[in-house]
């Protein structure tokens, strides 16, 4: 029996959680979302709002079951509802996906942020925002391939899901997972969640007529701290536009890479040029003619 299996057997009795000692900061943590067992009850949405004490925001009816069209600065967790017609038998399916920060191993928001300490990544993989250090530039929004960070227009501060870092630090599971009634949400180490997700995907392939079922853990961002079990892992776009191969935008890499390096070189070169000019010609004095002209004007 594998070590991953042994750890998964430490479940506390709640079908959707793996809390305990394996959720401390020293290990990479992960949330597993099984979209095949989500019923769209929105209990996780309510739990997120309550635990994080988020201010009320009006919902928007847009001819769908979604609470609102997209996440907001004060709404970090949203269940997306998408109708899909299966190609094999023409049956209608609800593809529901819990949308929140993916906590990428190589976060684009952190790569784009110019303010020291505004965005941090803990040793357990959680990506957190420190609004006290945020300068309101919004660059983190452009750096995220999942379109997650949202800015409060009144304070010019950006917010997103923190994966309940305050709870995880104490060895607890995120609030949304605690509230899930169907067990579609799980939490533990990345290793355990990949094992659990792979086991579930194999079960769907063999017994539920979903031959393309699989685990979504995109390597374009180094893998994510939130992974999905999908009915059809070959078409993640069907689940509310989940990108098939997300990457940090090339503009961010260009700006924080070669352009930043060239800018530093140019700045150092300018300072060296000033120093050499000073050594060669000495301090610059005003010409006698300029001095006389200045005296005549006065």
C-alpha cells in the first residue's frame, strides 16, 4: 500500500476533506475539486463569504443559475454553470466548476507585481495578497492567465481567494471544503490530491462512460494548488473557459525579464558615464560670459 493511500485513510470522516497534520506550511497543500460530483448548491460560496467576512454585493441575474457573471473583489468563489451536449449520445450535461484563485506554482500575479511584499507565496504554495503593501497598479490582474484578481474601485486594492491561509496555518481545511455536502471538495498535500484525483478519473473512465476523464493540473504555470477532476480533460474550455494551456503572459515575462535587465544596464551605464565625465573634465563651472551676462540682466 502506497504512502499516499495511507495518508488518505487518515480522513476525519467527512467525505470531502483531508485535514490534519499534512496541511502545515512545510508541505505543498492542494485543493481537489471533483466537478463530476458537484451539484451546484453554492454552499461553498456562502462559506467563503462568511469566513472571510466579505462585504455584501448585489447579485446579478443573467438568465443562468450563476450567482453573478464573474468573481469580484468581494466575491472570491463562484460556481460556474455551463450547459453541454454530449457528442456520443446527444444528452444534456451540466458542467459546473468552482472558480477561484488557482494558487499557481509559478504565479503570474506575483511575477507582474512591482510592489515588494504586496503578493507573497508561502512555502506551502499558497499565494496571498497583502493589501497594505498594494499600490493599486493592477499589474497583477494582467499577469493572471485565469482572470482572478479583482480591484476594489474605491480603495484601489486588489483581492482574491487566499485558500483560507489563516485556517491552513492552524492545520484546518479551507471553509469552502468544510461546507461541501457531496464530498466533491478535498484538501491535503499535492501528492495526495493528485493520487486521489487520478484514482477518481480512472474510475470514471472504466465505469462511467467518460473515457476522456482526467485531472487538470496545468504545467504551463508549474502546476496549481487547485486541481480539478473533469469529465473530459481534453476540453477544459467547456468548463467556463478554463484555459487548456495557461502561461504567464509574454508581456509580463518581457517586462520583468529582458526589458528590466536592459533598463538596469542603461541606468548603470549612465551613472558610469557621469562618473567618467567628472574624472576627465572635473566639476562644470559657469562660463565668465554667462556670469557677466547674468550680472548685466540683474
